C-alpha cells in the first residue's frame, strides 16, 4: 500500500501590527500568488480543511491563507506565548501530510473582470502591484470591493481585519497613493471592518 509522502515543511512566525494576529510563513507556496482566502469563522471555512482544523482550537478567532503564509488571529483573552507553538505544529503537521490547505478552483482570474471600467482596472492594478505586497508582508490582504462616485471601497482581510493600524494604513497609505495616481479617486473606505 502506498503512503502519502511527507513534504518537508519549515515554518517561522512573524509578528505584525495587529497584536492578536501572528503570521506563520511556510517554505513553499500554499495558494497562487495574489489569491487569498479569509475565514472569519469555522462556518466560512468549508473549502479549507486546514482552517477547519485550526478552528478546533478555542483560542483561534480567524484564519487567513495567502501565497506562502497562514495568518491566525487569536481571541483577545489568550496570550500568543500560550498557543503559538501549538498552532505552528498543527499547520506543520497538516502541510506535511501533503493535503491542500484550500480546495478551490477558479474558472477565471478572480482579481480581474473584463467588464470592469478602465478606472476600475487601473484601481485593481495599483492595488495588486503596489499595495498587495506591502499588506501581505504584514500578514493581511486588501481586496477591491467597488468604485462609485469617486469612492473606492476595499475589504481588509487577515491581520488587517481589526488591526489598530488599519485606519492609518488605509488613509495615509492606500488613499494617498490612489488619489495621487488616479484623479478620479477622491476617497478610500474599508468595508466590513
């Protein structure tokens, strides 16, 4: 009988501006670059066996999976020192089994839509090229939601969700960049924060 091959997995942890989130960085890609999966609760994680396993820990409040990392947000009444090794070991054991962290297939690129207006295409391009890499470095993601009447609405995910620094990042960083590069953009707002 054939056994699944163990995949050599190393994981290191990175703090980020959200004190309740910790980024677990893996030595290989978990999902395609630019794609992310945000699970605010176990009910939303039906397509991610890894996230479901992490939600089995009472201390886990949110799970976010992107490129080569998993960001876990803990409940406020728990200290990271109590659970960080347990969470890291669970992620490592799961990934070493060779299972996919997320079971999702896309018929088309989820980031871009040919029906988008030229301004929306430019906004998405700027978000993808300039902002996404910086936000991912902090264990989060920013996703375009809508553009209407000069207002860009975005979703903040992963460590950005509930982060005390997210308002400053949104206004001083993202809004400043978009309004400077695109005169059609007057303001940037976060949805669901």
